[in-house]
């Protein structure tokens, strides 16, 4: 099963971003825009995980969540991977305690590794973001990233992490929440 671990923003934060992104969708209809229902902050993408690994994985993720306290986040700004002039992905960023958020992502990744579900791309630097759109071919999205630079949504509390299964098909991916755990501990 294809899995990832994420923080899910509240509906009000997603609605604010959706309002800000609406004119960008109109300005760049050639991009493959993700629906707001699929927006999340990925802490670790695990890829294909064997079903027999899931019980150990859920135990490890619960431990990781309990070691971290809730965090104040706001969706803010934006950018593109690998760059705005050669973009493959357009994203919205986060205003957060970067060290605390990276520590949470590191704990989630370490727990997944110990459970036998090592995150894909685990050697890349953690870059908190929400994927807004994908380019069929690398393109220049500089005007879109400039428009996103001014966006700052309301602050909200990330109080849990969620293990999510994704189903790929010819249309947009479908997500199923498998489990969630509260962030209830002290900051590591």
C-alpha cells in the first residue's frame, strides 16, 4: 500500500489558500492543479509499504507524535521545485518554527525506518510545503510564485499527525486516513 505521513491543515486555512490560488488557476490553466481536498503538509512520503509492516509503523508513529508538542503554523508564501524558471511543481509554504517542524519530520522518518518503511527521498532536506500544481513540462512560473509571496493565511495549531494511504488512478489521487495521533509531548 502507498503511504505517507502528514499534517492536515484545518478547513479554514485551506479555504483561505484556495481563495488566493483561484486567480492563479485562471492565469495558468495549462498546469495540473491539485484540488484543495488533497492539500496537506507531508512529513514523510513512505511509498509502497508491505501490509505486515503497518502495525509496527503505527506504533512507531504514535511514539514520534507523543514526543512533540502541538505547533503553530500558517500557510504562507510559495515557490517552485526545482526553481521558478524551470518548475515542475508549484507550492505554498509555511510560516512555522522551522526547527520544531523539521524535528517532527525527522522523528516521523526515523520511526518509519525502524518499522521497516524507510521514507523515499529521506536524504533530501525537509522543505515544508503544500503542492498546488504540477507542470507537464518544466515551465516558468515566476509570476505565480511572486503572487504567492504576498500570501499569509491565519495561524492555526497543528495538533496531530496522520498516516494516509493514497490510491493512484487515471484521475487525481484518492486519500484514505488510516490513523492519527495527537502531538502531546514536549519539543525534542
